[in-house]
């Protein structure tokens, strides 16, 4: 320790020592400042010089490395990890070869929560020759904490150590690994081995307690933790575990609070005890107590991720968004892949108005844990707010299909369906919410809706009106509006919307609902006015923009529709969904060059590296142009920037597959499967890739892996069945359908898929029986939305099996039941057309056009039939209608060319047909008509060129006879 000199006037040799000392910190100075001369003085000077040199060395180099290690061990015994880490790092600065210091530093870092640092130091200790049981036990524990359970079991699963304490540590790590692998019998063996090795070790006793809890023995676990506490009453971890068990066993909250407080009292650094205390206090509504507990946690472990988490939660609750943002950034730095951290970061981003960032955080959670419901609900809410109810429903659907669905997910599904104009479906979701949580406001609303569904309409409406008046939220209001709109009680619904508006006068929702109500009345002008009011209230609302754009497009005002989204972009320049909508409209209606669109999409991909959407669109355009090199480069760039983004890795795999590089594609799809082990996307992609490579066995294995991930997922089952049938694997397809039936016995899709398998096997009776079962289940469930796919499948198999009369009766009963089903009516037209019943076919297509004048396919088919009937004027009228509705569609252009030729407009017909051939150069029928038109127009050379191309196709082309006939005619 340095001190101020008592006399600053220095002379003689001593001053040299002090001069040298100035270069070393901290300074050590001598208090003897006498100025004397003579031999004794010189001797004293020499002695002082030697003393000064010794002091100099002590000041510059301090304690030896071994002394520092010894000091660190003392700190470790006192559980002062911070001081121990300082001493050990100082020791290693002096002598970096001290393997024991590395090992001790690894232990201290681990006990401080720094797992990555501990891993580094443990590896260095091993490299430098430190070995023995203690290092094995430490590395086993580190592997467990890193989640490397397979590596842990592979290296140490059969290992036993000589030192009892280290053997207990190793076996405790193995318990954690076996539990993670859901191998409870092996975990029990390891726990027993730990207890045998160290029967009085509290840690081993606590591992046994946790395992008893995992084994479903809560009472035994609680009794065992009491025994541990009796032996080691000063064990804070034991008290913490007791509190956790009390929470799990629904013991009085006060008991759990007492246990957690005792744990914190014994060891202030027990982060789990702090967290447990905060959670219980928050759940019991003791916000003040929870806030104090968070403050105590911050004081005890200021840099721990859980401290950041709870501090951010309370900052958000207090409206301190900036502080919450700083805390979540620190949290994500410490725990970048933690679901709770990502979810909180999403909430904070929302509070900051950064909705894209919020979507990114929620998407990361879903990618890692597809079954998670809170993140799905949060992401779907953002997508709905962004004006994409279809995408919101797609995001939410896996939660709705789960065995247990939260009332929050069901309520959001109801809101989505209402915005989609499906009021009855919305009410059914609210009724399900009542079953999920009878005490929740949503559930009380659901119960009222149940009354209405049972015919107790007056009582149900009274209940809804009362709930809407009581509820500060809007769920009851929305349900009431839905019921009144479905009853076509326009005045009542209007009043209910007005009541909703009083709760939040600035919200755009009431105006949007008024717009939808106006559409139900057929008042398009009124609807437009309300939607425009919604857009004025919230210029960044994609919902209002979508509604207005839909009306613009129906009126063929594409430019106006584009302006709707441009207005959103003006209000919210970073709204990627709005810009994608602008580009999509311009591309669809040829208002932008594809190269220009691809360039802009590429720019957007770079601006939003974590969002696959713009990159997928850009790559799609490049692949459409057959520019696979540029598509591959763009996809690879995305993966390089975000190597763990499954959507981008999947995109790269798709481009690689299209380019014929199947091995690289398989590698990419394997990575998708690794990144998303609980998602079927990777295995499904692999099945396709293996099938294309001709490896049927590998494709089959991949499909089985996909199906095993979620046997109750209807959409997954559909894909597996379709791919299995394509590969000629009807047994796997049937197994998949049966698994869906078992998982969801009231869901008709399982039987519909069974019917598809039977149909593929040409077993018509079995197919009919399965389809009828699916139809019955849909009726039992009260489905009001027509299941067109099922209806077409059942009608089709009846026709194929020669049961035309039965098919006709079933079709009539189906249409009487569902009133209008445009796609099924179109199917009936196709059936008549294929049977050569042209008048009936035209009648069916005309009915489709009456219901929907914008159905281009029906208009095209009517045109074709009119031409066959010799009515060229009408044929041309309908052909022009189809091409106006859907320009640049080759089949429609082909019909139009035929109609123009029938009217004698051969030159114009040739130009249209040339465009059709350009759009679809590999369709021989279009080239044949072009050749015929050239012949009719006297263009012999052009006709010969087209006919030669067709002749080169060889005998496999069914048009060769007509080709030879034309060639002979023009020679």
C-alpha cells in the first residue's frame, strides 16, 4: 500500500530507487527520509537500496501465481465467485500454463452463470493436461447446460468415477440428460447412483426430488425435499425447490412465498428463488410485493438474464418503454434464443411501434417451437392488424387444431372470422372459448352465444348486451355485432357499433365494421365511404386498404387499388406488406416490368434480411425467367446473411433442386429439418427431393418422419397422403389418414383422406363410404361453410362408378343444402362437358357467371361451347370477356383466337395465338392452331415452320395425324 512521503526532499542513492519506482504502480515508498553521510550512511544506503529493490519487485509483481490460486480457493470456499474469478485471472496473467487455475476458473464462471466462458476454460484446462474425475464431472455438467444431451450420453453414459463427490456430480448431469430424452427409467438409475455415491449431498437429494416430480410423484417429491431440508436447513436451493413444488401442487400461495423468501434469505444469489417469488406475487396480484422482489433481484444479480427479463416486464408495465427496450436488448444478448426473451422483445418492439421487428421475434419462437400458442396468437394479431386476415388465420390454425387450445387463440380466431365476414364461424370459436375457460370474459360471451345457438335467442342477446356494457374491452361488442349482422338486424348492429365506438373513438374498427355491414346490405357506395373513413382514422391500416383495393379491383380500377397501398406506405414507409402489395398488383396487371420488380424485390430483401418474403418473390421471378444462376446467388446471399433462418435455407434448397443439384438441395432440406425439428417442412421437402432422385426408400422414410411429427395436423396429413399416393405408397397414405382419424375423431378430413386412398386404389365402394362419413361429421359439427373439395370428390366417384342417378340426387341435395357453391356448380359443368352434354354444360357455366360475372374460366368455357354451337358472335363476346378478366392466360387466348378466326379476323387471331404460344411454348395444341391460322391466312412458310416443329415431336404426340394432313394440304 502506498502512502504520501513525509519529506519530499530526497538525496543519495535512495532517490534513485524512488525514481525507478515511479515507473511501477502502485507506488511503495519508504518513510525513512534522513539525509546523512559517511560510511554508516552508505551502508544504510546500500541496505535501503536492497530494501528498495525488494519493495520495487513486490510493488511491480505482487503475489505469486500460486499465492493468487490459493487466495482464489479461499474465495471459492466462501462462495465469493466474483473475487475468485479476479484472482484466478490474475494468476493466469502471471502464468498462463496453470491448468488447475483454468479448471477452477471454469468452475467459478459456471457458478456465476457464464456457461460459454466456463466451456472455454474447461477445454483449455484439459488441453494443458489437467485431468481426473473433477474435470470429467465438470465437462458433463457443461454439456448438459449447452443442451448437448446426445454428446453427454455418448461420452459419459456408462462412465463411473472413483471420487464420490465427482461421481455424484456426473450422475446428476446424466439424470438431466435422460430426462431431456424422456428416458425416465435410465434417469432413475442415474439418480440412485448419485445418492449412493453421496447420500448426504444436498444437491444429489434435490436432483432426486426433481426426478420424482418428473415421474409424476409430487407428494413423494415434497416429502423428500422436507427430508433434505431437515438434513441441510441452510440449503437455499432446497427451500427454492420446496417453493416450486408448492406452486405445482397448488399449495396456498403464502406457503410458496415463505419458501422462496427463505431461499433468498439463505442465498441472495439464487436467481431461481427470486424468479419463483416474483411469479407467485404477480399471480396473486401483489404488484407492490413483486416490484420489491424485482428490486431485490437486481441488487443480488444485476447482470443475470432473468433479472433483465423481470425488470423489463415491470418497466413495460410502468410505461417506461425506453428502459424496457434497453433491458430486452441486454436480455437478448445474454439469451438470444430463449422463447420468453424473444416474446418479451416482441412486446417491447410493438410498444415502440416497430411491428416488423415484433413479427420477427414471434416468428423465431414459432420456427423453434411450432406448437407454441402465445407466440402464434401475438403474430396473428399483428398480421390481422396489418390487414392480412388470411395470413393471420394460417398462422393461428395449428393452435386451433391442437388438442388443447387457449381461449386467447379461440377469441382471436373469432375476430379474424368476423373480419372475413364469417360471423357464424366466429361465434363457434367464441363458444369453444367458453369451454376452454368458463370464467374468462370471452368464455362468458361464448356461453351467451351457446344460448343463441340452442334457440334461446332472446336470453342470449340480453346476456351479450349486458356483457358489452360491463366489458371495458371489445370482445362482447364484436360478438353482439356478429349476431345482429347475421340476423340481418342492420339497425341493431349499427347501434352496437356505435356503442363500440364510444369505448375507443379514434379506432378504425367501427368504421370497418360499418363498411362490412353496408356490403351485407348490398350498399357498395356506403361501404366504400366507411372504409375510407377507416383509412382516414388509421392511414397505416392495411385492413382498410385491403377493403378499398378489393372494391377498386372489382370495378377494374387497378391504378386506384395501387394507390390504396401507396397511401399506407406514405403513412408507414417501412410497411413491407404494403410495398409487397403494390408490387404484386403491378406485376399481376403488367404495370411494371418484371426486371424492375425483381430489382426492387432484391433491394427489399437486403433491407429486410430476416424476412424471407421479398427474397422468395424475387427468386420466384428469376426462376420464372429461367435465370437460375441469379436466383441461386440471391438465395445463397440470404442464407449467408441469416444462416439459421429456415425459410431462407428452404428457399435455397428449392432453387438448388430446380437447378438439378439434388445433393445440395437435400443438404439444405436436411438443415431445415435440423433448424425446425418439430416442423414437417424439412421432411416433406426431403421426400420430394428423394422422389425426384429416384430414391423411393429415402422418400418413404422422410414422409414417415413428417407424419410422426404431428399426426393430428390435418394439413400435414393431407400433404403426406398426396405425396404417398404420388409415390405409389397407398399403405402409408392410409396409415396417415387413420392416424388423423384417431387424433381428431370429430374432424371429417381423416375420412375424406381415407376416401382419396380408396379412390386411388379404384375401390369405389370404400371411397363412397369414407366420403359419406366425412360429410356426416361435417354436418354433425354444424359446418355452414361448404366443403367443396369433399362434395366434388364424392360426386366424382359416384359418376366414375356408374351411379349417375345417385350422383344427380346427391348433387341436388347438396346444392339445396348449401344454396350456392360456385366451384361445385363449375364442377357439374365440367362433368357434363366431359360427357358431351354440351347444353347442360353451358347451363351450368352460365349459372356460375350469373353468381359471379368475374369468373373468367366459366366465360372461356361458354365461349368454347358457343363456338361449337356455331354461334360465333356470342363465342367472341364471351372469349373477349374471359381475356379481359384474366389477360395473358394461354387457354383463354387460344379460345379468343379461335373466335376471331370464326369471325374472319384471321390476322388478329394469328397475333393472339402467337402470344399464346409465346406464353406456353411447350403446348403442342397451341402451335397446331397457329399453323392452322397461318394456312387460313395464306402464310405457307410460317405454317411449314410450325408444322415441322410439331412433326419433330415424333409419334408420341397425339396430333401427328392432323400435322401430316396439314403438311400434305400446303405442299
